[in-house]
C-alpha cells in the first residue's frame, strides 16, 4: 500500500514540527531524507524551490509549509483535533506558532552555527552523501550547510548580539520549565498545536544538536523531558484548560514575544506597504526587505525584515477578527496582560496569500 511520505530530515527545524504532529495524529507515513536526488526530483520539481518538509500524500498531492501539512490532516476532521476549539486558545496557539517559527530561530541558528558547526556538517553529510566516508560526508554536509550558515548574519546574529540571544534563550528555558512544572503541555494535560509549534526549534536545534542538547538536559531537564514526549507523539490523553482559559505560566513567554518580536513585525509591515504600493494582486512578495532594528535579551541589533512572519501574524489576526464580542473582550484583556495591546490597532499594509508555495499579494 502506498503511504504518505514526508520529505524531511532529523536535523531540520520544521521537519520536527510536522513529524511530531503526524506521529501524534497517528498518520501512517514514511520519512525520506532530502538527498540531492530527492531535492531535485521531488522537491524542486514540485515545490519550485529547495525547502523541507514537504508532504507527498498517497494520492500524489504535494503540501509544503508545516501549517498547511497540519491543516491537510485536520481538514478530514477525524481523531483528536490539534487546534483548540476556544477562540482565545486558538489565537494564543497561533501567536505561539509565530514566535516558535519565526523568533526562536534566533537561538536555534545561533547555537547551531556558533556552537555546533563542525558537528552539524557531519550530520548534514549523512543525508548529502549517505555512502561517503566521514571526510566525504563532512565536505558534502558543508556544501549543504553553508547555505543555512549564510542566513546567520541576516537574522541579526553577530558577535555583538550573541550575548542577548543567549540571555533570551536562558530566560525562555527558565520560563518554559516553570510552565512545565504547572502543566505537562502548553495548554493543558494533552498536546495541541502550540506544542507542535514549539517543538520546531526545541527539537532539532536545541535538543538534538550535540552541545546545545547537553546544555538543555543539564539546565532545563523538564524541557528536555517535554521534547522527548512531544517527538514521541505522546499527549493524546488529557484535556486543554477549561473555559478557553490560558495558563498564567505561559504569559512570561508571550510577554517576551510582544516586547521583542512585535516591533519587528510592525517595521516589516511598513516595508511591505512601501513595496506593495507598486505591486499588484498575485505578485510574489520578496522573502526579505531591508535591515531593521531589533532587540533581544536586552541587546540591540539589525536583522532583515522577513515577509513570512506577517503571514503567520495574519493567521492569528484572522482568528481575532472572527471573534464574538465577549471573546474579543477576553482577548483584549489577555493582550493587555502580555503588553501586546498594540496588536489591536495594527493595520496590515496588505492582505497576503500563498500561491504555488510562495507568498503573494492577495
Ligand atoms: N514556513 C515553512 C518553513 C520551512 C523551512 O524554513 N524549512 C527549512 C529547513 S527546516 C528550509 O528548508 N529552508 C530553506 C529556505 O528557507 O530557503 C514551514 O513551516 O514549512
């Protein structure tokens, strides 16, 4: 019988997110590594650019983007739903996705490339040259990995900002450990969308990478234990918090998101607006605009304004705009509690869409 295939790798942030969700959902699938041949024949041929993870369904349909992979399975409405039913929990889950996908990239990329570089080239090499010697794998891994390494300065990770990135990550580990003392998963006693979002950065880079993983296991064992449960597809029993409530222990993490990530989204929105003024519906949105200021862990730097986070923000705002008056009131109180009330006045410069696996103007 033909099964669904996930083209993904154990070293990849977003493959970890899709894989953990698919295991939890009970999907029968095989995972195939992105060897150069697979990249060419499956990924570039069908998606148009080199990216993982990619889902190829048994029916031959291709799905790229982890949120779309999750939606693909959730659309069948069978089994336990990953997305909370309550509007506030849904909104918070999408904010957590925005943070996990697009802000925890800072510690993930910093620790991988500044603390595990030689080790990770060897790991990449296992996919790139599966039959090669260790030396050949290292060289092949370096050729693949250099592309990702090249993203590091554009993300704002430099010698000057590294101490801030590390301080923010240590704070995140402390905050998430305190949360896990309260609850075993993000929103309750079972896993849900927010857990699969967070597993992206926290598995491949922060747990699996040799030196960073040892640090997590030593200093934040509760987080390491959560990673092990989430990647194993556990957390099917149990419930989410009653009454569409949010755990107070998640608020410190969301406060950091509002203080650090939100200003970069607003600055990116301004640049999107300037670009969109001379573009038309259906035009592909550039992946990055100009450099913008940011701050993390109390240290200021410059990073490229990336358009994709606005797509993740749009998904959260769509939930907000569809809320009843009483849910909007609860969400307003929640946003005030995390210092995110500016979201209520945010005006997207343009509506975004995704066509042929690329971000476009709607
Ligand atoms: N938003 C995408 C992100 C996928 C992504 O960035 N994948 C990484 C590997 S973990 C990659 O292939 N990046 C190549 C690139 O961005 O050019 C998703 O959720 O699937």
